[in-house]
């Protein structure tokens, strides 16, 4: 815009402002606002109530421990008694790492893993910086 148009626009706005009446709040405006704030402050705040009470959780925990002690006393903890005899836990703890000896990976896969790892850590740093700026 050139200077003439700016002056015309400014004159027009000044004329509108002179014609517009000044509005003032009502006499009891402050009292109404304070009354509204007091009414909002007195509303009950939502309080968290757990679904299961602490007494109930304690009772369930004690009952569970008592059940474990009872089963242990009845069946015994020897692996050759009761239903423990059918569980073969030795196979669970044997590690078989022979597949690692035959495993080979291509260079492209190694580069891709390194690139995605680098991108992940850059993104985590960037997101932390953004969160610090937003929240702090």
C-alpha cells in the first residue's frame, strides 16, 4: 500500500473509533466475577478412588501366599513328587547358541541397523529438547 491509502485507512479507523461509544462494565461487575470464582472454587474436585481397596489387595496377597504354602506343604518341593515329576525344567535352562556360529548378515543390514539406531537417538534427543522448551 502507498502512503495515501494508509492515511485514508487510518482516518477511517479514527472516525469509527470516535463514533463508537465507550463501553463500561456494570457497577457490580467485580462482585459478579468474584462470586463466580468462589462458586467454581467450591466445586468438589474429583478424587481418585481405586477399584480394589488396599485391604482387599492385602487380603488377596495373604490368601495367595497361604495357598502357595499349602500347595508346597501338601505336594512337597522335591522335583520327584506330585505334579513336579512331569515337569522337566532341565531343558529350560540349557542355552543353545550354536545358531550364532552359522549366522551371517549382509553389509546393507548392518548399515541399516546402524542408521536406524543413530536416527533413533537423534530423535530422542530432539524430542527431549522440544519437551523441555514446551514445558519449561
